[in-house]
């Protein structure tokens, strides 16, 4: 959520952010609502002060055995107006809070303005593209031939858009998760967390999924809890309504969780294989940082995710997202895309973003500065990295002519030293 004072003083900057991110918030309506709520609050304060003074005067008149009926009647009228204004104030405040929560974060100055993927900027590339003396197969054919990916079983159990890995396929995914968590905890300094997979509405509001993206979320009907779309949600909410001592910053957390997304806006896309699914595993990194260092921390975050792909020997590129491709809450985002030879295209396997104080304001996440004042922290998160797309790239990159898959050396200790899946 943006600072309200910033919105009032910089409406054109906010309008530009709304346009550049492709949103359609009526800022004039929001500002009009803000003016109305302030007028109501001012009037309420004046009437409450008047009632307090009159109550004291009534008490004095009664003590002096003087007639206070006229003043009592006047105060009844004031009380009725206060009651009506309190109801109006609650209604306006509710509508205003909802309206302001749809205003997106302001993009950083170096974020390119654009509408779609063609406007993203490639900032670097890593790795050499492997040459094959055969036509590389897509992952669904490899998985079926090896008996490790069974889409029909997943469809029977649940429906389309779900994954069923078995045998060495399941072992490979588990090896990937364990490898990534070990790398981030032992080398990069993250603290491992096991989080709930269900969170409440306040948690989803903090990270920006609600109210804007509610239709993309899975929700339980009886208690209103949401299945997490990413571990970003529970990890970021660790410090909701809390104050972090400044000397503890930056704080690094990592978690490997299942993630659940309806993918409501992607009907008909990537229907074959496991590129786009409703449930997937992901290792997520979250940072709480001082505002002065958050953009430096973003670069480190991206490097942490890149190191996973480098260790796996996967070709990738890092893309700086344009305004129209960034998430609602992000001020600056890099996507890391790995090459999938069987699909003959890049797949996004990580998205790393700096949310500045946007999420912190929504979740009241503060730190106590050395001057004793409480300030909003900056939050960052990034995939470190996401499955199953990394699994896809690995299977397709390391496939052999005989249909077997070479296991990258970094993963072999997690697979009892196995060198191949065949």
C-alpha cells in the first residue's frame, strides 16, 4: 500500500504508475473519497469536543441547581448527528480502504516502461546451449518413456493441471528441493522455515494477493483460509504487526513449500506437460531489509537464484521486467528464464522482486531505527527456484539419445550417487 500522504502530494506520479502497470484505478474517485472522509472526521472531532464541553457545563448547571434542559436537548441533537456521522465514517473508511488497496506500487526509476514481454530487457545471459545429434524430446514424452511422469494418473486423481511424479522422478524433485535449501541456508545465510500451507485473509492482504487477485486463489469455504500461492505469503507475514530491531536487519528466510494457484487467466495456455499447473513445489527466499540497502539486496537475491541454475548447468537469461509485466506489489522485478531444449524456448523459473515499503505498510511491518523512531521495512522475495519448470529444463537439457537423463553432479549426493535416470 502506498503512503497516503504521498498519494495526496503526488497524484500525477501515482496516475503514471497506474497507467504504466496497466491498471484501471480511478484515482480522482479515491482522492474525492479521501477528502470526504477527512471532512467527516473533522466534523466528528468538532462535535465530540462540543459534546464534551457541554457535558461539563450541564454537570455544572445541575450542581448549581440551575435549568439545563435546553442544553440537554441541544446535546441530544448533537448526539444524534455524531451517531449518524460515525456510521457514515465507518462506511466511507471501509470503501476508502478497499479503493486505496487497489493502487499498485510505484515502479523504480530504472524500470522500463512497457506493456508486455517484448518490452522486458535482457540484462545478462549464462551458459552455452547444448548441441544434440538427435531431436530433443519434450519433457512429457521423456517422463512417459521413463515412467516417472504420469499425467493420466494426476488427471484421474484430481483433474487437469496437476502433477504426478513417481520413482526417480519424485526422487529428483525432492533432490532439487533439498539441494536448493542447503545451498541457501549453508552458503547464502538464509534461515529455513517450515510454514503453514493455509493462511488467513490478513496475510494475503499484506503481500498483495487480496483483494485484487482473489479469483486466482484457492479458498476453504468453512473458515475462509487460503491455500498459499507461494511461501512469500507466510514468510513475509512473520513480522506482520511487529517491530524489528534495526541491528537485526537484513533478515533472510527460505522455505520449500507446495504452491496453489487457479491460473484463472491462462485458460488454454501450455495445456501439454507440466509448464502451467495448479499445484507445484517452490523454494522461496524472503528478505526484510533497511530501505537504504533494499535495491542492493535485490541484486544479491537474484545472484542467489542464479547460483542454483549455474550449479545445475542450465543455460539461462536474466530479464528486467517492464512496468506492465511486473506484479501489482513490486517496485522492481527480475525474472530468470532457463532454456528448455525440448520445448525450444525459455521458461521462467524464478522471479525476484523488491516491494519497497508497499507490503510493509499493508502488514504494518516496521523496524526501530537507532533514533528510536519506527519506520517501515522493505520486503523482497524471489524463487530460489521454482519447480516443475526447473525440472522440465533439467530433463530436457540432460536427455540422451537413448532416452535416459544424466543427473547433474550437484544433485547426485541427494540421489545416493546415481548418475542417470534410465
